[in-house]
C-alpha cells in the first residue's frame, strides 16, 4: 500500500495545477463501518446534515457491505457505495478517485474514529475539497505513522475523547462541534415515516437471530433450544440470517426441526415488515439487533462484553424502552474483540458465562409485558 500512498499524493499534487472545476458545492460524509455502524449512524446523520448550505446535497460514502442498511437514511440524502476490497486494484481505485474529484464537494467530513490511511483516507485526498474535517483517529500501531502524515488532509481535527466511548455519543459530540451547537443525543429509533407498514400476523411472532460474523459471539444451540421450549404453544418462530449462515453454522440446523420454527433469509430491508410485526426479537449483538431496536420492536440482545462502553449496551440517554441487553460483566470487558482469553467451547468467555436462567426469565417477561 506504500506505492498507492505515493501515487495518491502525486495525483493530488498534480491536480492542484489542473483546470478550474468551478464553484465547489455539496457535503460528503465518509462513514465506512459495517452494517451495524450504518444503522447507528442513521440516528445521528440529521445532525451532520445541518452542515449543508441551502440548496446543497449531502452525500454519504460507505463501504459496499455497510450500504445494505442505508435505507434508514433520510430520503434527501444521496449515497455512494465503494467496494473497499476493489480499492486495492489500480483501475477501480482510479475510477472512484476520479468520480470523487469531479464531484467537486465544498466540504468533506470523515465521521469515523477508526480510519485506514490507504483506503478511506485516500478517498478524502481524492476529493481535493477546500474544506475538510475529521476526528483525531483511534490509534492503530501498524498505521499510526501514516495516519499522522494524513493530518494534512483536514483543516479541522476534533479531539473526541478516550479510546473507549459510546459510538453515538462520539458522533453527536463531533457534529455539535462542527455545527457550533449543543443538541442532545438521539434515541436509537427510526421515524416511522421511513418504514413500511408491519406485516399481518396471526398469533405470537418471535424472531431469533443467533448468527454473527464473529462466531465467538454466538451463544450455543442448547440455549436456543431452551428458549424455543419456553415460548407459548403455536408461536411462529423464525430463525433469521443470511442465505449462507446455516451452511456456515450447520450445528444450528436442528433448530428447524423444532415445532413452529422456520428459516427466513430475507434482506435487511425485506424483513422490515415482519420485524415490525414481531412480538419479540432475540439476537446476538449484530446488525439485526440494531435494526430491531431502531424499528421499535421489543428486542432482547444476548451480548458479549467485548464492546461494552462503545456499542452495547447503548448509552442510557440513547436507549429506547424496547430493548434489553444481557451480558456477563468481565474484568476485561471493552476489549473491542481483542480477547486476551482462549475461547471457551468456541465462544468468548463472557458469552459462555451468560446466565441461562437470566435469558429465559427475560424472554418470558418481555413476552408477557
């Protein structure tokens, strides 16, 4: 990537002597996290939209995978999806960089705390925008030197707080700093006018999402068997996941042999009506959980302790009444996935120690309320 870094800097230098692009216009926001990050960012996006001048368009640049949940954004926002894996190929990289340069944005704001100097920051450089801002980046030893050099990409840099801080509060504080405001943090709730009507159902409907891209966060099949066993007779139970999740996790297939259980591989946008109609969603701390909370569905999150302090549980001021987080507190919580302990039966220790009794009691209480 050092070669790309040199090429990017050379192209940026030569463009400064290129033809006049006219008056810059528009705001570009970079938000390059995954699916869950996109959902959480949708709640604070309106605060960043206030940076646009009258008549300007706000565009959000996202990773291709994260863009799958951008349907939660306000309709007036434009989106730009970038395949970050392809950015390592010269042809695609040149195409995206040219597109960003020709867009001639007035203001570019990188909203991520964790940044890659040769990927998303290279896209900031490509815009050659007259105004730019970012947060002081999270330390990344492998790239700290390059990140420090890239500080010249930004006219304004915000010190957003300690390394471990609630993600929504960090964004809220950054947006307030940029806008010169002091508005409160938003609740993790999507306005209903951005959502489809709930699906028609008959009887109790429960969705269970046991899968995570990080398998160490997944609770054991035996726990889900007991959860299903506690549900009222006749409950419509839908195991949700991507089409390949059952192939990647064959030990979960026997759950489909239990009474009332089916598998739903709908897209995040496609499952919204069913999600809104559900009486309860039980999920690991992943994008499906964030989506269920956002659409006001009663949600029980079976969380690891890895992201305590940053993602789950949410900060009290942003937490709506429809979600309950269960996790086993640990001395090492907040490790952000860099667990210092060996796996326990294929799980993080905090996941393996999650109280079965507490989970079953929460399921019963939430269905009865």
